[in-house]
């Protein structure tokens, strides 16, 4: 039997790993540290202070960022709910309907937003809305986000469904449950960790999206990422670092929750 290859023993593996981690996370650490800078300079340290976090909520730009945050939350929650429902139905069809004509094509369509560059999706969405005469605004952002978030919600839900044997539903129907009752009372509760994980992942993807939003948002409509970008074009200010750090914390929390919930569901299913 061939032994498994341990990549960690390859020459230079540790060096490459450290370089990648530094390139990826050093800028985030710098932004987080300087968000506590008492100085108005973004390069010179003037002591530790929470003034810029207070400025986010009470400063002259606070109303703009608060409205943008509300828009982002409304869009993210709505898009995540819609994407999760569609992804759940798609997962049930793909894993429980057996083989059917167009199954491969259906899977490709679900996965398409993951494979296509985001800028292409953004341009295509803008062209589509323009072609049908749809006025740009919160609605166009919501539709674009739902489409973009479906595969992100689908992945954990589908993974959860594939780990659930169909014996549970068969046993329920042997006990005279209808297919609908078997789904509602047996399969759906078992899917719940995957559904929650998919919802959280779709929510944070929508909340953090900038590129697609910037293309389809229209004039006068801002989400938190586009509002931050607009402020950065006028110059990087310490309060922008504070907002960015808050968004980073929220993203880390939601992604971690998504992973933990999905992992907990898999562990429980394996024990069962």
C-alpha cells in the first residue's frame, strides 16, 4: 500500500506557508491596529484610543454610514433567506430525486456564480437590468445578491444532505408517513445545521459584497462597502479603518459560526 505524502515535509513548505499568511493577513492586522490610533494620521502612531469607533456612530459621517449599514443588513438578510430556500430545494432535488435528465446541467447552473469571475457577473447583471429597463436601486442589488449567494448556501446544505442516509425517510414512510411528512418531520430537522450554515455563509457574502453592488446599485443608493469605497476615494481616514475592523469582526464571527454549526451537524450525524 502506497504511503500518504506529507506535504509539510517538502523543502520550503514552511517558508511558503509563512509568506502566504503574511501577505494575506498582515494588511488586516495593520488596519485593525491603526483603527485604535489616537492620531489623525494613518501612518504615525499617536497612542491608543477608541475615538474613531465613537466617531463611526456619532461623527459627521455617521448618518451616511448608518443608512448604508441598514441597507446592507436588509439586503443581506433578505438575500440570504431567499438564497437558502432556493438552495435547500435544489439540494433536495439533486440528492434525493435520483438521476434525471439535465441533472448535470442543473448542477452546473447552480455552481456557475462560483466559476464565473465576479466582475463578469457584475457586468452581466448590469446589462441584463438595463436591457429589460429595470431601474437600478435596492431591488436590483437584492436580485443580483440572491443569484450570487445561491451556490454559497447550496454547498453546506448539499454537503449536509449527502451525509444523511435515505434510510430515515424510508423508515418514516414504512410507518405510514407521506413523503411530505417524512421530509417535514424527519429530513428537515436533520438538515437544519446545514441550512443554518448556508444561511450564515450567504448572509456574510451578501453583506461584504462590493463589486456586484457597485455595478447595479444606481445613483443615491449605498451599502456599507460602497459607502466605505466612496469615502476612501476622498482620502483614507482613521474612521474608515474602524468601520473596516468592525466589518472584519462580523465576518469572522459569521464564518466561524457557519463552520461550527455545519461541523456540529456532521458530528452528530456520524454518531447517529
